[in-house]
C-alpha cells in the first residue's frame, strides 16, 4: 500500500510547479499573472491594473497606488499541470515579502521591461533568488512600447546579472508593429491578432505558421547561436552537436531544462502581456523548464542537533513552513508550503520552534482573496490554513511524532522609523493591538517603546513601507493615528580598535560566586564590510570551549547599543586572546557577562564612527531637466555614478543617504513637471559626515 501511495505521489508531483513572478516595479508582473489566470481559465475576464480589476492586487491600497504591496498566492491548471503562483511586490520597500516567498518556491519567472532592461530592483530580486538557488526563466515584456529592444534587454541581463541568456524567441515586428514571435526551437511563427486589425497583436489565441521569409535568415542565425551556446554548457548537447553539427528539438529542450535547474543559464522569452501576446509560450516554458517539487533537493532541517532530510513524498511524515500570516474578516489565515507528507482537516501538528501544539481547522486553496475548501494538502502544495492560533511567519509545522526544524526566512533589519500615537487616549490599547497584528503579519516591521520619550516607534524598510502600514491601521481599524517625522536607523562601527583589553567579572554575594577573566582584541573588518566576526586564539584549555561560546554570546549582546548614541554596532572582529577560570565560581553565565561588559568597555576605548544607511537611486527625467535634478542630488549629498541617454530622456544613477530622500518624490515631480520618476535600492551603510554625527569619531566620549 505504501509503495502504491509513493508511486501516485511521484506521478502527481511531476505535474506541480510552485513559482513566483519577480521584477522591478512597473515591469508588468501583475499583468503577466492576470493573463496567466485568464488563459488557464482560472478567471473569465482579464484584470487590468489601471482599472483596479486585478485578482492578485486585491487590497484597496494596492488598487489606489497601482502597485503590488503584498505577495498574493493563486493557483491554476495548464496542460494537466497544477501551477501554484505567487505574485510578489516589485518596490524595494517590500523586498522582505519577496524574500519570504522565495524561501518556499521551486522556480520563478523574472519579468523585464523591454525598454529599461534590468532595473535596480530587478537586480536585487535576482540576487535574492540566487541566494535561495531558485531556477528562473526570463520574460522580456512590453515589446509593443516605443523604444523596446529585445537585444538591448538581453545584453543588460548578461552584463548586470552575470548569467548566460538563452534566447529562444525572435520578435516579429517592433514597437506598435509587434505582432508575434518566432519559436527558435521548432522554427515556427506564432502570430496574435486583435479583432479585424491585422497589424496589432492582442488576441486571445495565436496562429501558428512558417517563419516569415524576411526573418528566416535571422532566425536561422539565432537558432545556430542558441545551439552553440547550449553545446558549450551541456555535455550531452555538445556530444550531439559535434556528431551532427546541430541539435534536435528534444535534445535542445532537455539541455535547456538542465541548464535552468543548475542555474548555468536562463531561458529568455518575450512578448507583451498587456496585449496578451506571448503568454501561452511562457506557460509552455514553465512546464518544460522549471522544476517540479521532485526536481529540487529534499528539504533539510535539524532535529536533536543533527541535520536530516525529508523527501517530497505524501507518504512521508508531514513537514511544512509558514511563510505568510494574514488576518482577514473570515479569520487568521496561515500560508503554508507543504514539503512532505499530508495534512487533513482536524489534524494535530507541532510548531517545532515554539514547541507548541496546533490543530488544522480548515485547508484552503488560495485564489488571492478568494478561497476554495480542500479536504487535505499533500507534499508540493501551497495552501492557507485556518485554525492555527499562534504560528508565525517562519514557523515549522510537523507531525508531532516526527519533528524537524526548517531554517526560517531571514528578516532584514529596519532602516526607517516613525513615532505613532493614537490621537484619542481611549484608542491607545486598540492601536497597540493593531500594531502587534501588523508585526505578526509582516516580520520586517518592528515596534518598540522609546525609553527616553515613551513614544511608540514603528520601524520598517522605507518611507512607503511605513506609509502603507499606518494607512492599513487607519482603514482596517478606523483609528485616527498621528505619525512623527521619519528617522533613519544609524549604525556604529570601529575605526581603530584596542588590543589586550582585560576584563574580570567577579561577584560574591554570600552564595555561589561568579568568576570570569577575559582578554579581548577588537579591530575593524575590511572597509565596507558589515557584520560581526568572533574567534578565539586561547590555547592550553585556559578557557573551556563552552565558556568560549558564552563569551561570544555576551559580545553579541553588547552589539545592541554602541557608545556614540546607543545604535547597533557592526563591522568589527573580536578575538578572545586569553582568559582564566575558577574551579568553583566559573560558569557560562559568568563568562557571558564578562563578554558583554568586556566588549562594552573595549568599544568605549576604541575610535568609533557613525554609519548612515545609503541607497542607490536611479532617476529617469526629460533631457531638459537633467541639470536641476543633478543639482538637487548634490544638495542631498548624492554621488552620481553614471548618466545615460535613452529615447529623449536621461537616466541618472547616484548613491544618496537615505535620510536625504524623505519627500524626494514630490520634489522630483515639481522639478520635472511631473515627468520624472525614480527607483531606489538599499546598498548598505557609509560613514556619516560630521554634520550628521555631531563631530569627529569619538574615543572615551571625547573627539579622537
């Protein structure tokens, strides 16, 4: 019976695709998603972003702003394959939504604008996918726009993303005359028609025919180039190419699939999602090239300190990862990727990290804000669960008899903060409850109480991120909320450290004593490197290994508040050089305390500097406004790194302190008569000037 169940599970899993749509804001992710839902029959009307009729952008703020804010899961069927699709945000402030989605995906479609090519956030989400080893295919969208150029977009993919683009299509027509594509694998033309207008693409179906004579030579040249590139990367394709000087469609398709899975290349398709042109071949590519749950490595986790694997098999013990929590009018929805096993309504599960039992109330197949009841969910499914009371994003759910803890998605540190308060004192408790619910739904938000002012401080990934969070409280709870001026999250770092700092922790209060003796060296990491590195060079067992780990834990605690202004400390290396123990009074707690206070003392003796968050800004403006924009960027302490002309506009890239960008959107619009746009992405921290830090680097509280 178990063998039959495993066979059925494997057969079904080969027809499952869990994928996300990744792109820069306004590249057309949501439109691609809507066309996929329409073509697969999941919806009966094409949703439009500008009309506010999309399925995945269902939140009122998304429709008001015309952008994706919250990752939305949908499901559809194409050619007998179940496609679980997550439409992710493209704005930099919401990249944590992308991070949590990528953690549970097996593949992705990266969407690029045919005019702009690889944009800053395109690059950022590509790097996120690299970290999670998520295979991707690329879709160059908006080929019907003025200035659209497939070759230019492909060049930007090669140069900026450092991957090998494997272009499998050739556009038929340019800009307004774009009507279809040449499929280079089968050497056929696919033409879309819109009603009686034969010059414009946009129909619901395509006509298949021979390659147009005017494009035959170019198509053959590109097919040859594709074969040569694939043969260089794939040994089986190379063998056939050497024997026959060409590749069969079957060999080429198999090689493209292998190269996609390994990440050695990315298949590139093209079209115009708005005109419904090129989406069917994109779906065929999803099925042909992106992996099923069986094609990715088994999920890995830990139990009792040992690493274990669990295969994608519905007969295995259940394990799933919570990647999103959403409070709705119908209850608390917990989104779960099922990696192994099966869950049914009423099942008891274990929240492994919290060691808390939970019970599955209902299981829902998700269609954005609409849901369909399911009796059970199996390995490979992405579903929403009702009934979990406390499981948070990143929690691992398991069968109680077979616990396995999966690595949760990592939440980025907030960079912008605002003070929030209820304008009516009676609403203070309601605001606190609403903020707690926000943080539960979005782990990239944090809430704390300022110890000096007593204010409630909300921190997030950017100005827009915080605007959306506050507006959500206002709309959902009906609260009148006051918001203070945004403040950026500064860091502190070591400019020049100290060597041989001795700290002795001795405590005698009548009971068991505490004794720990540590000697610390503190030095900065390489220029521009953030983080914390701890090492021990103690020899002869003078400090046992368990005490070394305690010293490291204490040092990490000390990093929370630096000596300049109480900001977190980064960019340093601490070395435990020596130490001593007491036969009776030494303990892990004593050495942890010694590490914490010893590093604090060392930081006060070091030369410290303040770091401020900086972002890379890409500004697109008309040619006649370039001077004004450059002057404004200079006034904001911006450093221009590049400037390029593109179709009557100029694209300026600069690095600007985040603190100087508050209100920049309205200033840019006023300087360019509303024609200028900009995007940004975080690039780390940089030393703050004296005007920001209040002076020169500090040692022992005085200028160094």
